[in-house]
């Protein structure tokens, strides 16, 4: 090799070495930057995880507290609704209520008189330990945490002052009602099990004073005041002690990391209850989950062999991406499962409540019909059943609205007929209170429009129902309808419901459309409900792209005005139901499948009263067998319950449809407590023709019988 070639090769080697060193340094620098970025992302993720767990825990605690308030409100209602005459009777009533509740119930209750005596659920009379909470200048609703005087455990205490004190015959004046639960009931909400043991949760006042401490290991802060105990702690990264204190005092969310006694903790705070804060401490290593050690090992490998480090880094990124994807998919499946669980819960709740209601209302119908002198208590049971049904419908309607399951189906309708139907819905209640109901339609020119008659009927019926509810005897209610001149086939219609009732305060008017909103003034404590009616009305009005306004004066009445832009249509033809025969079921033979003996008896009796010949089956299998064994054409209609043993109603309907008979297309009507829209769709998919929701409505039964009457079919 020549000297020139050797020099060239030497120069190349001299260049390669620095380049390799530079490349290694660049790779190491990139690795360090990546590791630093990765560490920052992991820290951000841990903060996010802490923040979400704190929010979830606070939401669960607030839901639990809200549930206990609802129990206390129900107790207050019961005590006011059925007041005792003496302190002895009061104690007996409390003992009786405790015996009717679950024996394993974790909560206790009692009443307090003006002398600070506590009349307890177990029949004892003791001194109320917190007399400072009883003065009338304090809020009506109070909540506190205290140590039990019996076993030293901590308890959460709820106190509500009665709107009107109850004066007993022996001179005792009952002023408050209280409910107490053991704090261990809230342990599942306060625990963050996903981070393992060693966590501590505190509930404090806004000044940091500790009210309650729950821990799965040793206590982190034995101090009486959490804020004071953390004054000398070192807050890391971009957090500070002042920001933490400000969040606690303002009841805001806060998440950060601090160093206390040579140990690092993640800390989060979240507002709970009334002016309380939940503070959560979790050791840093519990939140990190080993990721810090993994990053350190990764950096050491990168410093040794750049190439191997790159491979490890790539594998790590792929593995991390796969785990993240799997975690997201698992979270999605969990969310879908939670949503399905909620839907199943609502469906089961609807079924379990409607089934006994059907029995109650049916027995009332039979008693009122069969006895010349119907018992007053049966009438009250019937009224209460209808009221409970309205409350259930409100809850289910709000659920459907929140889930976006309310759809608008526009069709031609006659406003005069609509208003008449709305008045019919409330005239019985109005007549009982001697309330005059007037309808004014002078401002209507075009009575035939296109809209969703069901939604519009529900809006006006709810407003009229509220008017009857809050209007005293001998008052008046006016339903007024008017329109502006049509333009391009559309006109602005205004529907007003005005009453001479008790009216509403300006403060309540500002929030009356919020869900569960009810005025707290003493004049309205006798009117009970879910507080969902006006919220449902507003949602339905917005669904129809309209607007609702209210003008109300306490003591003088209220006037609700609904404005809707509707398409003017041709006159609606008279419905053939106007020619409805007097006995809708005369000559009909039906098969009734119902597993509940009481409901079967009630439905059979109602149908026979309408002229129907009824054969019954106790389950879906019996219904299929009896239909299959009958001569073709024997039955004109089948009423089918859905939830039955041996064979459910949907399976029975499909089986009947598949039978090799000329009458396998017989009308099948679901008669069930499943009343959701998706339940109706399931019955349609199974081949059923119609749907009757329990409790059974006599008018709907008549309509179904008329619709499928064989004589009517022949005339078509």
C-alpha cells in the first residue's frame, strides 16, 4: 500500500472515530431526552390517575350522602304525615318504623325536642349530644361527623329541622329529625384499592381541621389539622403548599406530589358534602407501579450499548402501546358493561314496581265495582297507586330523555281535539277540588297542524296537572291557545296554562327547570313529587324546538306559556274510534298467558266484564300448547305476559308464529310490566302486534279490543 493510500485510510479512521463518538453521544442524548420525556409523561399519567380516583371517590361519597338525605327526608315526611299525639306514641312510632326496616340496616334515626331530648329508634330517650346544632338561626339541614358515645367508632350525623314544630299533648315540642350512619359504610367509597395498601384518606373542614381518617395501614398525619401538618412538607414539581391550601379552602380539586419525612406521596383533594374536603395520600411507589425503576434500567442499558438500547426502546414503545390499547379496550368494555348494567337496573326496577302496582289497582277496581258501598281506604290506595305510577313515569321519562331515546314523530293533529283530551286527563282531579277549568281558543284560526301529538299532550297534561296540584279548592285554571298569521305554511302557536294557585318565588323560578328541583318554602311542603315534571316539560319543549316561559307571583298564581312553530296542515279526518261500540269485546275469545295468579284473575275479570270469553295459561309453554290444541280460528286475540317461568312470552310468541296453522298470525298483545321503548321493540321483533304496560289501563284495553275485534275486521 502506498504512503498516500495509508494516509487516506488513516484520515478515514480518524474521521470515523469522532463520527462514531458523535453518533453515540447523539444517540445517548436522544435516549436521555426520550427517557426524560417518558418520565414526564408517566408522571402526568400518575397525576391523572390520582385525580380520577379522587373524583370518583368524592362522587361516590356524595352519592352516599345524598342517599342518606333522601332517607331522612322520607322520615320527615312520614312523621309529618302521621304525627304522634304524645311523646310515648312518638317513641312507639319510631320503634315500629325501625322494626319494619332491614334488621341489618346500618343507620339509626330519632326525633329531638326543644329541650334537647332525643327520642330514639330503639325506644330510648336520651340527651342530644350536640345541642349547638339546634338553634333556629342555623341552617335547616346540617351534617357532621362525630365519635360514637357507645363504641368509639366514628359516625356521620344528618340533622333536619321540621318546617313546623310538632307540639304533643304532654307539652313536648318536636323540632328536629336526625339520622346517623357508621362511617364504615363509606369505606368502599373512600378506599382506592387499585393502588394497594398504605393509603390514607381524610375528610376535613375547609380550614384543614380533621373530621375523619381512614387508612389501610399506619397513619401518615397524626396531626389534628392536615393543613398545619403539611406546612413543612416539600411540594415537588410545579405544585406548592399555597396552591394546596387554596384548593382545600375553596373546595376545588387538586393533585400533586410532595415529600414528607423523607418519603414521597401523591396527594389529591376533592370537595365532598357541605363545605368538606376529602384528602387522599398514596405513597409514590404505589402510584408509580414500577415504572420509575423500568426507566432507570432503560437509561443504563442505553448508556452501555446504543444499538441494544434502541432495540429495547422500540420493544418497550411497542409493548407500552399494546398495553395502552388493551387498557383502553378494557375501559371501553367496562363502560359498556356499566351502561348495560344501568339499563338492566332501570328495566328491572320498572318491572318490579309495576307488577305489584297492577295487583293493587286491579283489586281496587274490583272492589269499587262489586261493592255497593266501596271502602274509602280502597279509593285512597287507588289514588296512591296512580300517584306512584306518575312518579315512576317521571323517573323513566327523564332517564329516556337523558339517554336521547325521545324521538319526534310529526303527524297531522287537531288542536281542538288535543286540548279536549288534555282537559279530560285532569278533569276528575279538578272536580274533586272544585276547581273551575276553562278553555279559550278564540285566538285559533288554523286548528290542524303537524306535530308529535304524544309529546305535545304530555307537555300540556303535565302543566295542567301541576296547576291542579298547586291550586287550592274553588280556584280556577285556564288553558288558552292562540296563533299568529301563517307564513310559508308555518305559524307560531302559543299554549298557556294559567292558574290561581299558590305561585312561586322568584328564586325558585330561576331554577325550576332543573331536575329534582322543588321549592323549599313551607307553603309547598304538602305537595310531593319527584321534582322532574317541569324538567321533563322543558326537555320535551326543546325537543319540539320550542320555548317555554313562566310568570308567577306567590299567593296569586302562575302562568306557563309554551311557544311552538308548527306546520299548518289540512283538516284531520274524524277517527273511526268515534264509532266505538259500547261493548268492545262482545263475542271475542282470547287466550290470556299470565304467571301471576292475582294479575291473571284481575285481567280475566276485566276482560269478561267487557264481554270477552277468556281462557288462561300460567306460563308461555301452556299458552303454546293450548293454542296448538285449539281448533283453528277459536281465538281472536292472545294477551301475553313477557316474564314467565318455563317459557317466557317472547319465546312463546315466536313459537306460535312458527306453527303450521292458518291462524298462526293471530294478533298477540304484550301485557307486561316492561314499559321501556326497547321493551316495546323486543315485542315487535318477536312478532307481537301491540303492547299494554302494567298497571293496566281500562281505556287502553278497550281500544285494543276494538282494534282487533273480528266484526270490525270484517267490515274493513
